[in-house]
């Protein structure tokens, strides 16, 4: 990671250090396509070799598969003392016919505790570092009535070290930051070279309140990793306009000898509220590529050019 883009989100309320680069484990839970057990093990081993110490997961990632794999494979991979975040608000409920599980919303204190207990069992841990309330977009009343107080009690009891919200939409996430004591938030897909939505309210508010920010979805579901015709953009086939924008961004980066993924991974660090970036990986090769992208020096002149064409908000530049 270049010195010019090293994380500056040091003034947060977190009581522990959050590594600047994290591994998102939705792919290890089978997002878009299944990942073989050996590939999952190799992915985590590559993360250890790259010095990645933060792992983000959730019960919904493969109906517990991502958590289960972290619990079984992290130590053999050579990862020591990892920082782990998981999520709650949704329960895995066994089907009556024994054919698997269904994911159901449960924002009651009983449901929150049951979710965490199951996560800890799969992870093989007595606590997690961060517990996010996961996608509570349509459950604001339940959050107010029970869920937020429940995760605070879990933090007080030492079962989690920090609490927050993980979402894909900035406006409701900003409302939660404004209305509750929040240690950290995870915003996915809304602070990237192609999407600056988080700049409007969320990031300034987090900076003001000392709330740490973790950014996910920096590739907007793949487009900024490889802007090809078949790319995905925010979990859907890419529209022509966004494909053209991504390719233009790639052209500008190429003028400076910088691969587009490197600019995409490092862009969020330009904001002082951002503490960490989480990148989903499904193979050892992807881990190596993304870790390399995070370390690649990026000249200030590139950020200036990207700002000239609207890919970087100019107020983020020195």
C-alpha cells in the first residue's frame, strides 16, 4: 500500500487495531459459484502469507458455510490472532424435512443471541471482534425496540468487542450512525471509483462521530476488477453506461502504468474516516492479486487525472 493512500482513519472509537486490508468471505460461502474445500483452504493460506489479518463473514454466506470454513481452516492456514467480524439479524432455521436451512429475519434479543451463539460455534471462538447488524433496511423499528440494545449487551458481556451496522445503502446507514452509539460500520458498493454516494452524508458523519468505516464492494461486484462485456455491476449485468465509465477509468490508469484494480482497492483510503477495505476472494490467486493491488504505489498525478474526469471527488485530494 502506498504511503499516499495509507489509511488515515485512526481517530475512531475502536478499542483495537483493525487491519487496513480484510478478506471478505462471501465467495467462500458460494456466492455466484461454489468454491471447493481445497480452494478455500488455499485462499486462507494465501491470506496468511499476504499478511491479511482481518476476515469478514456472516451466517448468510452459504448458510453458515463461510463461518464454518473460517473456523476449521484459519489456524491450519497459519493465521494467528485474526480479527473477525460476523453479522446478525438473520437466523438459519432447519427445514422440517431435513433438506437444509432457510434464512429468516429475527431481530429479537433472543434471535440475536441465538445467531451469535451459532456463529461462535461454527467459528470455534468464544468471542468475535465485530458484530454487525446485517441489512436492517426494513427493520428500523425492531432495531430500536430490541436489536441494538441486544448487541450492546453482548458487547458489555465480552462476547463481541465492537458493534455496528453492515449495509449496502448509505442513507439508512447514516441514520443509524446518527441515532445510535456505533463503533464501526461496513458500507458495501457505495464508495468506489464509480459510486460516491457515501460522500454525501455517511462518511462526513462517521468522521465527525469517530465511527470507524470498513468499505466493501470496491469492485462493484466485479466491474472494476475486469470491465469486460460480461461483467457484473452491483450484482446485475453491467449497463452500457457503467461499462463505458469503467473502461475509461481503466484507460486513465493505464496511462500511469497502474492496473485498474489497484486504483479501485486504494481509492477508499483517500477518505480519513475509512479504516479498512474488505475484498472478497475465492482463490489464492485472487488474494495475491488484491494484496498486490493494495501495496502498489500510486502517483498523486493519477488521482488528479481521475478527479478531473469525475472518478475521484476532488475534496479528497491533498
